[in-house]
């Protein structure tokens, strides 16, 4: 499995991630054309080769004409939704900006829809988030991991005045992630955009064993005389997955995973539901809630989480903190997964994605993505089942062509 490992030894920011991806092979022409794809007229992207402590890095900068100082979450969603980005890219970008808006709402004590994103809502942050997520997808990355994040020190001046490093929103976004203070005298090293990208994308600490294939360095703006101010991203293949050849050459995979289980019998269901999304943000591959009966005939809920080993500790802590359970069971499991890919189909003039899996006998099974089906149904006024049937028929036609 192809993975990206963030090495934020000098912090992390969106422009640093873009620079590292450029060194890893992300097409410069694609990145410079991204503002046009996002409908951000007049924005120019400059990519330079620079050195940080004698290490060659790529530096990405944006030249932006006068813009609104900030945007609300629905403005950003509208910009991203209009792009031609794959649905998964849009979903992850939405989770990044939603996570930022959520912590801002908590800090300022206001509803999320009233949060006015200042620096984070600016054009460069939109380009950073969409460019990084889409860039990882274009490089074939299937999973992201991150090492401990260097926080910096001192204070920083923001829209709300002078704040300690890391700023309150940044620190809240980093909750549950491994971090380290300093180095001394470095100032701010982690931006809210960088923190949110790691929070949403990272599945935990890097795997215990992997095969590095390439590395790239994205330069930060500051220059330090004694060390490189850069983000390193490593492209690697993991050894957690072994591929078996099926009857007709189909590639099933067997992956070593961790299953976390706990039982909850004294917690309101309405407070359990949000934990599913929190767990997915923390790296869960799957989360299941099961009704059960415990001792004394008491109704309860069993929470089962499936994750990769690097995310297990963080998810275990989430269950112990966010639920009322007093114990979590952990066991190693081996998952066999069918080979799958994503195909793109057109229905009633709208593009949809469909997941296609290869069965052990070589046959294929295809299912349209529900989010895309729902989007087309809303856009056309047709029932969901109509769109699903049309999409399934088109996917079948393409498979037989």
C-alpha cells in the first residue's frame, strides 16, 4: 500500500505540504492551474526552488488580489463543491474546514454557522487544503501518517490579538496528536491549516516497518541559520499488506489491523452518535454500534472500531475519554479485502463515482457512491432509486464494453 508519512520536525503548514508534494512529483503545471479550477480569478501560484540549511526545498507562494478578509463555512463549501475534484477529495476538504470552524466555534462560544474564518478562510488556505488533499490523491497515496509535530514557541499576532504559540485554535486541532514543544526561539511553526490537515488525514504514527520510495521537502517562510525550516514528506510502501493472486489474477489483500471493543450501558445514545465521526477523524477505518444486553438484563451498546496499528492508541484513548466505559479490549485481526478501484460514470449529465471490486473468481461487482447518487438526485429532482438504477446500469455497460 502506498502511504505518505509527514515528518513535521519544523512544524507543518499547508504551503509546506504543497512544496513537499511538488518535490515528490506533483505536476507544477497542475498546481499553478489550481486557482482557475477553483474559480479564484486573478490568483497566481509561484513555485521556487530554495534552500533551507543547505537542503533543496520547493517553496510555494500565492499572489492574491484583494479578497474578503474571511469567509463563512458555507462560502468555502460552495467554492470546493463547484470544482472537478474527486468526491473523496471534496469530502476530506470539507472535513478539514469543518474541523477548523468547529474549534473556532467552541473557543468563541458561538454557533458554527456564525464562525467567520479569518486567516484560515483566506484564498491561500483554500488552495493549501484542496491542493494538498488532491495532490496526495494524484500521487496515489492511500493512507497518511504523521510523526510528532514540533510546535515552536513564543507568541504570534492574530486577528484577535497576541496569542501564545500554539494559538488556541491550533492547539485544539492538535488534541490527541503527538507533539513536542520548541525548538527555542522558533516562534510559530504550526498553522491552523497545517494542524487541521494532519488531524483529518493522519491515521496515527508511522508504521513500524515501511519501504521508503521517495522524499520531498516543502520550505517554510522563515529561515533559521542552524536548521532547515521545512516539512519532509516520505512516500513509502508498507509491509502490512500482502497480496494474493486470485483465479484470474485478481489481487486480494490481507492486512494486519487492530480491533477495539468496549461496552457502554450508562450513556445517552444521542451522545454516542457523534463519537463515530470523532473516531473516523482520528483514523478509524470502520466504527460499528451494536445493541446488546449486559448483566442484570441491562440494555447496552457495544462499540467496535477497526483501525491500523498506528492509530490504535489514539482511538483507545478517545473511547476512554469520550464514552463512559471503564475498559477497552484490543485484539489483532487479519482482514482480507477484495481488490477495488473507482470508476467514473455519467448519469443525466452529472458525473458519479462508483466502487468496483474484483471477486475471487475474477468477476466484478460495482456500486455507485451514495453521496454522488444523492447529489444527482437533488440536482435533477429525480428519486434516489431512479438515479441508483441508472448509475448501476451505466456501470454494468462500461464493464461489458
